[in-house]
C-alpha cells in the first residue's frame, strides 16, 4: 500500500467553544487554542480538526454558518486564526477545517436573498417546494425534532432543513452552489490550511421527488433512504476533488451518516478520486444511534467486534478507515463502553484507547479523551445547551413518548453535551478553562480529572495516549498491517492480530471488570514475544494468560 502522511497521522479534534478561553468571556477561542499548542505537541498529535470557527448565529454551535470567510466574534478575528495556524505549523501540526456545506445558516446572505422572491437569483441555492393540501411538502422529520420543512409566508412556500429551521439545506444540484462552495474551499487552501472534515457530506444529494419516509416514534417520516448517499453524491465529490482537493496536499474526511461499507469504498477509495476517508456510524449506532438514539442500552461486545471487524477487513487494500470512539456529537465512550467509576476509570480509558489505536486507519482523539474525561452529571434541563437534546426533550415528553424523568436519564446518558463541557485543565475554579462564567457547566470531577494532575504523573491516561501515538509513528505494522479478529464469540475479550511481513501484533482487551483466563492462541505458543504496551505494565506472553479488570496488552512477535 502506498505510504502517505494522512494514513500515518493521529488527529486531535478541538471543539473551540469548550477548549480554552483566553479572555474571560466564558467561551473558548482561537487565542486559547494557540496558548495550548505546546500541550498538543507534547501529546504528539499530527493534525488538529477544528470544529467550525466561522461566523454563525450559533443555533447549532457554529454548524450554522452565515459567512464562510469570516471568524465568529466569540472566537476572535482572522488575525487570531492566522496566528493559530502559524503556531501549529511551526510545531509541525496541521490544521483541518470543518466544512459545513450541506446547509448554511438562514442568516447567510444567500438565504436572506433566496427567501425574498421566487425569481431571486439565489432562489435555487436552496430547496423550496409548494405545500401539499395546506401542509408540508412531505412527512420528513428534522434531525433536531419537528418537521424538516419550514413555511415561509413571503412566497407561500416551504424550504427544506434536515437539521434546525435555522439550517436550510443547500441545493447541490445547482451548479452555481457548487461553484461557490469550491471557490470558498480553494480560498481556505490558499490560506494554507491542511484539509477538510466534511459535515454530513453524504446527505448533499437528495432523491428527486423527495418521497415520504417511514414514520417513526415521533410521528415524522425518516428521510434517511432519500438523502443518505443520494444519486449524485459521488459525482459531486469527484468534481470537488478535480476542482479543489487534488490541487493541494490535504487530509479529507467525510462525515457520512448512513454510509455502508460498499459506499465507503467509493467515498474513500485508495485511487484518490473522492476523499481520503469517512466517518462511519455503525459502531456508534449499536445502541440506538440514528434510528432512535434516546435509550440507556449497552452495546454488546460481540456486536461491536463484528461491526468494527467488517470495516477493518472490507476496506483493507481498497479504501481507508477513520478510527474514533468520541467526538462532539457523542457521549463519552468511557462512560458508554468503559467504566467511569473511580476504581476503573483510568484502566478502562487506557483499554479503550489500546483497542482503537492498534487498528488500521487514522485515529481521532477528541479533546479530553486523552485525560479520561467522562459523561457529566447534568441536573436539570436548564443545564443543557444542545439544540438536539433540548428539542428532543420537549417533543418526546410533550407527546407522552417518555415521562420527564426517563427522558432526563436518557439525556444524561446520550446527550451530545456530555462531550461539550469545558476541557479540564487544572483543579482551579472552572477547571482552568475560563476566568469568567463558562457557557456550559464544568464537570464537577475536574478536581480529580485534569491535565495538570496527569502531566505530573507518569502512569496517567495522558502519557498512555502519548505512548500509543508514538508507537504508531514508529511501527508501520500499526498503520499498515493486516487485521484479523480472533475469538469473535467472546463477550468480554476483544482479541485481534495485526500482521506486516514477518511482524505480528497480538492485541488483547478485556472489556469487563471480571478476571479472565485466556490461552495464548496456538500460533504464538513457544514464540519469543515482547510487550509493546500494556495498561497494567507487568504482563508477559505466557501460554496461560490471566487478564485483570479492563486489562489491555499488545504483544509483539
Ligand atoms: C454534523 C455535526 C453536528 C451538527 C450536524 C448539523 O452531524 O457533527 O454537530 O449538529 O452535522 O450540521
Ligand atoms: Ca473567550
């Protein structure tokens, strides 16, 4: 396989609002990121993916953009951005921008024009339809509750918004929209950025006719089958690639809701016609996900192994994987598949990290994951800030689908705000994130879980991530080796191998607190092996292994 930097890189995701506040207004900002560049260098990451920093009225925390070429005032200025970019580049760290072009803000000048009249030059930048018998054009529900259509009295028509009503969907079938988007991308590339993470890019091409979807729990139709991987999505991405991506040296990753392995082979094909890699959601959806996220279900390890193994083996040699447990849209994995009790928090955080970072693909670390940050004990609905969570509460409790207590439990377990509380820098007030009042509560466990404490202790989760990242940089087998799952039926152990030429890694992860005996697989018996990394530190490749609570070990043969 061809060696390229983005296959060998580890990416760190920053959610700027919650990373570091430099001016005491309670909101993280660009200068705050610049201040922490040495921290990131120390962790050893190669790339930063920056969640949106563009001008935005913040209906969805910056995922509703009103000016693609300007910086949100909360976050600073374009000069601050340039300084941050330079500070990253000086340290050999690249910057990948979030590209949100399935939709804009309704305050974007294109939409302000578009809604003015049916013959406005910007009318066809968006998706407008006549109502049907005085109702919405079809039964689609928005991802953030309610209908996916908003009525606009000025022209007596509806516009489509798969997300909030302040996020109207762009009409990608209009070549002018594509020209505008590609020009804007090239503008950022000329500025020297190093790539794009493309927000819900799998949704940009809609099936003509926009047929009704299957009705779900909230009474609305599911748009999934008519917008995910739609009829022209590959054509448009190939055009984007020809006109922009192929002209620069970039890392590109598409957030692809509803992507299958077959589709991923097209989006992320190694022939480089579209993107480098995609974010798939199958492992995240095992406990409800996109079909119905609100529950407290636990993911079964056998199912997790089956899904991740399918992605590892099906893309091998054909396309490239991304690897992630956490991002700004997911609760903390440590509280989901690990164990966030004081006794097992660190060891299970390291176990999860080992399991993911030894796979083939480009790993993504979400801010705070490298500290073992956990879900948050939100008290009441007022503690939440996320539009998805708040709307879902009102819709589902209002309709009597759940009572309030049940829905609050589900929010505490699954809300995106679990990932969005401030980064825990130290044990001073507000976790050292701000000198003002933070825009969202700080997780009270910052007094124990914080960067300063971990940087001062050799066996911390931070230094474990640092080691995993270093090992990946030093061992091509971790990047390029073939993956093979062992013991697929085992409900507590995730065991797999990686093979490159004569080198072989055996990865063993105990996903439970039970002590487990395990026989070394036949092919390794009697062979000379060593420990590459382990979260207990004192295990050896013996014929009979005893694995302790959440133990993880990688043997190299
Ligand atoms: C993506 C983003 C999410 C946002 C949505 C709409 O899924 O990751 O945060 O709410 O798109 O832009
Ligand atoms: Ca600030």
